[in-house]
C-alpha cells in the first residue's frame, strides 16, 4: 500500500498570503495525484487531479505541481473561504490512499 | 446537477450488519465507476471500495475485504454497501462518490460526493 504523507500537519497563514502544502508518496505515483478541500461538516471537494489540473469551478489561485513522489498544492492569495483541511490522494495503485491532511488555519 | 444521497446508517452492535444506500441523480449513473469512502470521527479519509460501471469489477481495501460488499442497481440509479461483521473501528461517516470521468477503467478520483451517512458500531 502506498503511504501518503502530508506536511505540515497544521499551517497558519494570514489572508492574502501564499500557502504551500506538501504531499509525499512512499513510492512513485507518476502524476496520479489529487487534492481535496474539506470544510467542517461538509463533504470533500475535488480541487486538483492529475497533479496539476484544476477541477471545474476551482479558482485559479489554486495550483498543483509535482510528479513521482513529491507534490505541492499552492494557494496564491488566501481568501477567508480557503481555511479548511486539505487532503492529497494517490490514484495510481490500488488501494487508493489519502494523506492524513493539512489543516490550513488563519494566522 | 449531480446529487448523491446516502442513507441506511445508524447504531449497530459489534458483529452486526447494515446496508447503506446511495441514490444518484443528475448524471448517467451507469456510465461511472462509483466509490465508498469513509471518515472516522475527527480523522482522515479512507477509500473503502469501488465498483465498475456494470458491476463486473469490485475492489476493496484490505480492512473490509470479506466483510463488506459493494453493489449497484443501474436501473434504480443506486449504489449499495452491505456491511457485515461490523467492528468498532468501522465507525465512520460513509460517503458515496462518483468517478471524475466516464471510463471503462477506474480513474480513482471522486469529483462528486454525497453528504454521508453515519455508522456507529458500539455495544
């Protein structure tokens, strides 16, 4: 099973600033990596698939990069609605696995 | 608009059974792989099982293999999860989700999710 490790566990950033979240896979997942946002009491929301392709309706301030084992989600200028938990997920090998999440909180 | 509505959750004793359902609308249900993902209280996400468009292929995470069965009824636009021999560590919010793309193989990226149904396993 591929283990996905996200860092940091918690990230404190001020509104308007840039946030960089990391995700590492225990073995290569090529570009088969997705990012999700989850707010309290809500279902996850797909942000990025294929490591860098934004899902429908996702603002351009969200961008994904990386391949192999190292991936990054960048939010260029944080808005109040962006403070949430973010998960990465590999869809390269079954069982598909998620990272443990990064909580993005207001500084 | 895609809608996925889960039902069937509740409180069950260890060793008991539950059947979850997910009613789908707003898309061609029979064209998509479907998935169950769960989230234990205060914890992260875990992929549980997924099923091919025609039900001919099913995959399970090891922790539920032999205890859970995923199935679907394309005529009713419904997805199911039969859960037997339930354990305390199965306690979670169970989400139904559809794959991002209509494809013969699993893309493994859920793009639409229901709001979940809570399963609590406790004596």
